[in-house]
C-alpha cells in the first residue's frame, strides 16, 4: 500500500517534482561513528537506526525513500543467498514501517561491475526477484559507471511487473566521464533507447554546482539528479562534507528550474539538506523549464585528415610498422639513430611498447612525441591499463594529441611479477576494451582529430574463436585496427585468414625475425602469445650468427608473402635492437 502512494508515480510527476531522500551510508556512519562499509548489515543488527533515518527524511519532506540495500549483492556479501534475502526482506520491512500513506519506496540497487555481462545480469536478477517477491515494484539502479547489465535487467523487471517504475542513474566526474571512461551524454542517450527504463539520472561523485553544469548539455527531457553534498575533506581520519544545507538547497533549486523532474541527495547529504530544499521550493515562485534536446550541429568534413598513417591505410597501401624497444636508461641517442635509419629505409610508422613485462623503460608516450616532433614520423605508442588511472590516462592523451600523435595501441598490459607485488602496485582501472571505449568517448567530445585506436590480436591463441569474439567486442568499443602477434606457424596464417573474413578493421600482420635456434626455442617456450613451428626451429640448428640472420630475413619475407592476402600492413618486431636486420627485411618488402 505504501509503495503505491495516493497516486501513481507517473501521475505525480505530471505536476510535481518528486523529492527523494538523501544519503544513507554517510549519514548512518555519522550517527553510529563507524565506517559505512556494509551498512546494509544494520538492517538486521540495528534496524531501529535505519528506521529512524528513513523517518527523518520523510519528516524533512521527502516523497520517496530508498531501501538500505545499495550494496546487497553477491559481489559484496559472497555466495550466501540466504543472507541476501534476509537483508532485502529486513530493508523492505523497515522502509514500510517508516513510510506514511504517500511515501514511495524504491528498491535501491548499486552497481555490480567487473564481470561479464551475463554474470552481471544474473546477479541483478537475483536481487530484483527478492524485491518483487516483497511487492516492491519501483527500482533505482544508481551510481553506475557503465550500462552493463542494465538494459536486460530493466526488460526483465517490466516482463514480471509491467507497471514497475525504473530509474537508471550514473556517477560521473565533473568532466562528465565515469570511472570506466564512459561519457555521460553517451550513457544517457544509450539508455533513452531502452523503452523499459522510465527515467535516467546522475548521482554521486559531483557536487550540485558541477551537476548543474553537466545538465546544460543533456539530450533528454526526463532526468533525475541526486548530487553529493559537495566534495569530501578528511580531518583526523574522518571524512566530512563541508557544504551546508543552505547552499545545497540553492543549487538544487537551480537544477529544478532547468526542468528536472526528480531530485534528491547522495553522499554527505542529510535530512537537513532535504529539509532546506523543501522549504526553499515551497517559498519560491518560479517557472520550471522543460529541458530541450540539444540540436545537432552539422559541420563540414575536413578535406584531409592529419593522420598520415590512417590515410595510407584507407588508400589501400600496405604500410610497414616497426616496433623499437625504448631505452632502459636515460640515453636515447641510440634509439633516435635507429628511428632515423628506419625512416630512411621507408617505414610508415614506429610502434613503441609501454614497459613490456612490467619492467620500467623510457615512457612510450613521451618518446613518441619526441620522434614525431623531431623526425615527423608517425608513431603508435602502446598504452597499458596497468600503471595509470583515468586522470593520468586523460592527461597523457591530451598531451600526446597536442604533439600530433593520432594513433595509439590500447592494451591491458603485462601484470607486475609476483616477486615485486609488495613493492609495486598495479592500477588496472580499465581493460583494453574499456580503455578503447574511453578514448573513443574523448574522440567524440574533446578531440577535433580523434585517435585511431588499435588493439592486439593473438593469432596464436589456442582457442582462436574466443579471441575473435573478443576482437569483435574491441571493435564495438572503438578500435579500428589490430596488430597481431608474430606469425610463425601455418595455423597462425590460417587464423589470420579467419580474422580477415570476420573483422571489420585494419590488420597489421606480425612478423618477428628468428635469429637463432636458441632464440626460436625461447620464444616458443617462454614468450606468451608466440608459437614457432618445429619446421622453422630445425632450420637454425648449427647456424652461426651471420647464417642465422640471413635465414631470419628469408623466413620473415616468406611469412610476409604468406600473410599478404589477409593484411593491410606489416607489423615488424625488432629483435635485440638489430636495426640492420630490419633494414634488410624492409628492403625485401618494398621490392
């Protein structure tokens, strides 16, 4: 009865602003003087505190309250399905005891991320079913950084409860990007395509002033805004939000004036914040604007891209990319001399690895900028997800773009060796697909000449069908080309042919000169992603260095000939900085 209110939510929204409560976790923490981690356990351990918080928000003027279930899922509470059920049942019971006849009760569901979509949907459905079993039909999916699992879950809810009201809300930084690198306008526009979702929204991370700025550029007319009280400060190991209720209420009023239909509070907000807004809303006369969808500005296409490498690929030229290892020390004279020699030999681009095998070398991005600036040669720096968070990645991309670097290889990156993990920490905020999606978002919103994003393709994968499906996902996330692992077996050639047939992207086929029997056996046995046929290995038995290098040129050119029908260019990997060897192979390819 309580959750239905006197009128349906849809009817209420026709003439009213729906006001939600504020934060549960941070307010609970301030009351009990304990961290808010897993505050959902209070549904069982301290139900009277949760009930009191709900009642305070309702007394402050909130029309809708959220169940204390933000983190109730297997990711946070393990495989104990009985505990999940107890927490949801207790949360619903507490909310119902707290509510009056006009209070709307929303099932509050936080993000379930870091998994494959199928598993995410499975976990969402499990929690949804617990609420539906209790007769709760209104849902708030909040603080999301991507759309993973949300579409399918919304459809599932509407199939079981057609009258359900569903809000999908996203958490983004002041620049509009989520922690997974998704731009908020794209997140909101993608959700508009889903008829099962009733309202889209933004919540958390930002304070109200930044939320207002983000609101200026939305493309939807139905939106929910629930900002933080401001930005946290830490004093004496405790976190505080310094913005008071009066300022928050003023900013929330400005948000409502823009046409927002649903407002509330997130981290740091309290019943005092909601009360101040309700009082201000009741004492102020204003006309609520209706958000107008932004018109699309059509710009003339540029006659010519600044990306010379991409132009060559589009024109059908078989380009040659050569990978050079960056220096392990501060002396780059040898590297620059090698780059000049390769440029003279006729390469189209250099690629520079980003600290392979997690060993520090000169930064690939900074080195790429120097090569581009001094030699005018196109460069594809590799960018891993291992060592940088979203802020560092964006800063580096902005700097590289200013130096006219327009190509990038996005890879997850080799993990830190076990022996170093007590001293060196990995970041891995993204994987290669998420990194590509983030760069693609920046292409749309920030860069006039967007990056061409390349990925890795392992033609030596034991299950190449899985590798192909992963590559297709990378294309969906914004990648336009692939650099493959070296082709040194007939199976790899056949896999490359399959890739050519399946993938709508440019492919640079990997070629690495094998210089000795020892080198061949090492790569085949110890280098992840490389396989060398026994037929090739046997040819090196008894060969000296000179004979080995001559054979390396012959085999490399033979492999290049075999893969030529399936590729858009060659990706040559320099062994042991032997540039003279690469010059011979390049000469052979040019012939």
